């Protein structure tokens, strides 16, 4: 037994990354398999608008997603249907596989920034995260977006570190894929030069890498933007910004559009403003702004793109009337997103009540066959499923994890230059989500791996500081070799110091 343990320890020392990834994969896979068949696939009010375009794409029907839905998740759904069939459980299975990949990507980012210890700790937090487990069981974009977002950050760092054109092109393609899954990923474009500047001061290398990343983005994002220009008159990855800003300023806030301004004859913007203002209570009591947009389209005879455009203009003007209030409110909402909801297993009512939900009855009839009711076994397994998701819930620890992540962000800014890319990614996506949409709890899920990574980085930075360990993060600590004495030397001879390069 002792020899077996000794050999195992030697293997871990020789292949630490393989050992860490094996451990993380076993934990993540076991938890996800234990959960997958205990509850039905979770559906929300937005699930149909995500699933149906993929269903149509897989079976050659007319592909017409909503303007605010880019095609990334629909393409993923279509691929799963073609590979695993129409059963929603196949989609959940594929997303849980991505969840295991999410854990591995978190570890890889940890190795490139704060080191293996932080990568392992961050990976374990992601593997056990009950909120991510729930999102993997849901027909929503969170899991796919999280994986592509992490892959984008990792490939950007690899492109900057190696300077190889292939990594830069791959980073651009993954950034394009992330933007086609959630348009908020386009905020990462400003970080592209930084990924090369961190590792090199050569202007040509920075410019070349940035151009190659841009080319990769254009390859994937360009055709869809041209399609939107042709179909909807907007050169963007997706519409819906107007609807989001109305939700941000009215549904989640009360400081905008509160004044009464009777519109003058012919003042279309004022008429729309008055219409939206009159729907304040409806917007605040509804799950989304979809019904208000539909009413606006009917009232003024607008297309989906036109209504979204005028909603964006009205909401932007309202924001510009109170810019400081808007900025402070966005920061508060960002903190709300990070803290999360106190009870992240709020989906549990959908595990057993799915057949009776109104939003299920509103699904298109051609996909009725995939909306199977929960089985008796699933109903009996609810308590076990809730226990599995409750092993670790970030929201239950309150501000502890966010505060540790702030420590990690500060440590990264001071000591770990590569950590600037994932750190600014975390802050950029978080602030953009709060400013453009509001404090939607599930917007934290794609950021959970980065929060876990920086919390782990903060813990390791503090631990190294308390222990007085001097090392450079992101690479193994140098181990000094003992002086080498030559046999030809006498007993009184002194050995030469070991050159720095040989250490």
C-alpha cells in the first residue's frame, strides 16, 4: 500500500497538471451525472425563443430568430439535435459536458495567472457550483456562453504569450462565437491589444496580433451582421438594446421617465416616451418588456427593428438627463449581480410543475412532443437534486467570495500582468450587464468561474504573504540547487556559485 501511494505521489509530482485536471473532471462529472437524471430539463419564459430557432435550423425550416437573439445558441441546439436527437435531455447532457470543460478552462486560466494552487481551488469552486449546475440543466444560453467566454480569454493569453498567428486567429473566432451567443461579449474587443502588450513591447507584434484577432471575429460575426443589415436595417450582432435599456431604466429603477410631458403634434419621440411612461406599472410587474414592445409596434405600426430603435433613443435620452444617478445605480446593480439571489434553487418549482406552467402552454405546437411532464421518479428525487445543488451556492456565502475576488483583482493588477485580461473581462461584462440590462441574477453565472478564479487568487496571494513565500505568480517557484563541489578540489576550496540561468 505504501509503495502504491509513493508511486501515485511520484506521478502527481511528474504530471501535476494532468493530476489536477483528472481530479477536477471526476468531481465535476460525478456531480453532473448525479443531477442530470433526477430532474426534468428546466424551462423558463425565454427558453422557447432560444430552442425553437435551433429546432427549425436542424430540420430545415425557416430560420427566423428574434432580432435580439443571435444565432450562436441556436446553432448549438441544432448540432445537439442532429447528434443526440430532439429529446431535451440530450441538450442538457451536452451542456453538462460543457460544464466539465468549464472547470478545465478555469484551471488552465489559473495556471497562466496565479499558479496551480489557485487554478485547482478555483476549478473546485466551479465544479461544485450549484448555480452552474442548474444553468446546465436549463434551456438557456448561460452554459454555452460561459465556456466560449473562458475559451476566448484563454486563447487571447496564449496568443499574446506565444505570438503565434494561429492562436490569434483562434482567439478572434472564439470572440466572434461568444458575441454570437451573447452580444455583450463584444465589450472584450477593447482588451485585445492588451493581451499582446502584456507579453511584448514590440509595436508590430501588438498590431499584427490585434489585426489577426479582428480577422477571426470578422470571419464569424461579419456574415450575421450583414444579414441583420439586410433584414432589419441594423449593422449589429443582435438587436434588443432598446428593450434592455427600457428594462434597466424602468423595470429595475424608478428615477427615469417619471415626469409628465404631453407630446406636441408631430413629435414622434415624445409620443413614444409618453406611451412607455404609461406602461411603467406593466413593465415593473411583468417578467420582461416584450409585451410593451409588442404594444408599441401595434400602436404606431412599427417593425421589430424600428420599435427597438426608438425605445433605445427614448431610454438613452432619459439616461442622459440623469447621468450621475445612472452611473451610481449601475454600480449598485453590478454589486447585486455579484451577490446573487439568496436562494439559487428557485427553479425547483419548475422541476415538478412544468406541465401546468402558462409559459409551457405558449410553446409552438410543433415542439409539443419534447415537452414531456416529469416522471414519478423525478418528482421523488427533488430533495436529492436540491441537496446536490446546495453543496455550494455562491449566493449563500454573501459578500465573502466577491470580497476575496476583489483582493485577487488587486493582487493581479500589482503582481500578475496576465491576470489583467481575465480581470478586466470580469469587470467589463459585469458593468455592461448592469448598465445595459439591470440586476438580472443569472447574468452572474457566466462570470462565476472568473469570480472563483480571482477569489482563489486572492486567497493564495494572502497565504503567500502571511507565510513569507516569495515567488512569481503564474510560474513555479525557482528551487536553488546546492553548490557543486569538484572532486579535484581540496577540502579548503570553495565552490563557484550556480549561474542564475541554471536554476
